C-alpha cells in the first residue's frame, strides 16, 4: 500500500466558498512532515535503500513489483541503478497506464455515463505516453483517441480542440454556475495555482467590466443581496473573481452537457439560479452584452480568442512543467493536493527534464527526472520504514 507521504507544510487556503468549487481536502495532522533535502548531488544509496525506494514507486508507475532482473541490477549497483531502472520502465507496456491514471485521478474522469465518454482525457494521456509525445499535448492536442490509441472524433463540437479541456468528460464533470469549477480546475491542474494567490501570474480584470456583484471588495461596496448575505465570497468577490472572470469566460459557449453553442449569450437567466444562463449554459462575469457572449479573454497577461489559445499560453508558461512534476509526485507518492512541495525542487526537476528533451519533455522524461532526483529519493526514504521490502 502506498503511504500518505507529506513533505513540508501545507498550502495556505485561498479564496473559499467560490460558487461551484469542489471542497478542499483536509490533511491528516498526525502525518509526518518531510522536507525535501534540496540536494543536487547524488546520494550514495545501499542496495537495500535503492530497493525500498524503487519498490515504493513501481506499482503506480508500472503496475507491478520489481522483477528479478531489476532486483539483480539494484543489488549490483545500489543507488546508481535507479535511473537505469526508471529508464527501463518507460518502455514497459504498462507504463502508459500511469499517464492515464494520473490524469483520470487529477480530473476525476473515467468510464462512460449517459452516452458521454469520460475516458477521452485518460486516452489522450496514454497516447502521449505511448508515442513519447510532449506532455503539453494534454492541453494542445487537436486530436482525440480511443482506448487503443486510434484517432477518434473529439466530442464537444467546438470549432477548435484544446486537448483534455475540450472533451465532454472534462466539461461535464466540471460544470458549475459561472463556469467557476471549469476555470479553477484549469488553473489548479495545469498551473498549480489557486485564486487569488495567482495574482502575480494572472493580472486581474478591470473591475468596471464586471457585473456589480463581482466588483465589490468590501461590505459597503456589495449591492447584490445574495452576495451581501454571504453567497459565495460575500463582500470580497473581486479579490478572487477579478481573476476567475477571465478564465471562466473561456467556457462561456460550453453548456452543461459539454457541447459548444455558437449562440451562447452569457446573459443571466432572470428566471434561473444565479450564475446560470439559458439552455444549459452558464452566465458570464462580464457586464457588457457584447463582451459576455465572446470567448475572447486574457490568460497570464496575454490576450486570447478562445480556450485553445488559452491552453497554448498555459502550456508555454514557466509554471506548466513544474506543476506537472508536482502532479506526478502527488499521483505516485499519494500526496494530498494541499501539501506544500518546495518550489525550487519542482523547478529544478522541470529544468532537468526540459534539458534532456530540448525544452518540451514527455511524460517519460518527467518520470525519469523526478524520481532520479536526490531530493525526491531522500525525502521518500526518510518517510518510509527502514526495512527491506
């Protein structure tokens, strides 16, 4: 069984109570906190320690225990065997399933329901692993894939594709009023940022462009009864929604069934619940009738015309690969998403992977760079019982 290995500290809670946000997971207070060592030079490991380490990460990455050949290599080489074993795993026929499982867990999508194929995000991830494609393809792929990697039509009906973001699986599982959960998941899963901590990365919108409830920063400024009475973030709406609004606007033409609708207006349905538009669509944050119907927005300070352009901006950003290293650690080591991981560690590993791959690494590049890193190895061993598996 994989342990719940906490590293150093907990993430400070961001804006709470955002409409449609999933609940924040709590971290067990009695779990050990282990700080990444920050080492850049390899640590000399005994065969026993190398075996403990590799045995811990083998099941989530290749779905098995160490085989006889790998155990012999570890016995002979000790810690020097770790990158060799990791490289061997990247050619294992079960390795693509690790990419699938990571994305399915991160986005909470799998299986079929009501005629919607929630497997498409995981299928794309597995295809990228099998083809050794750049991991940015999660956001930039213009194609969708079946269970066996064959090309299959993407299903949102949008005139563009943006990897997992334009699958109905993602869109339906993250549907919520004002498109807030779609937006927050985009930022969390692919930039590892929360609102409003992302302010240095995502400049907020001019508040005059927002509908009145989202312009408010104080109780006195809040003029909408639902917000003044504690709805969402209440009086401090603009703090988060100054950023939220820009990302939510990217989804304004996708209805609750994940279908792109050309005629979306972004208008609030006066007969519907707050944040809902017409025909299963969600209301915009924006006040201008012309703006609220458009997918045009701004991401990380860059103007974009639609979700596909936004996805490319995120994929090209400096935060994408460190975030994917973090996601890989969460998946493989069963870390809670609330656990703080040293940003320097994440950036160092991402840089190592990018140098090997000439800037755009694959899932395999990320796995080898992450789990051969001395800081990851030592932190993992420090959190494990000192015994031979």
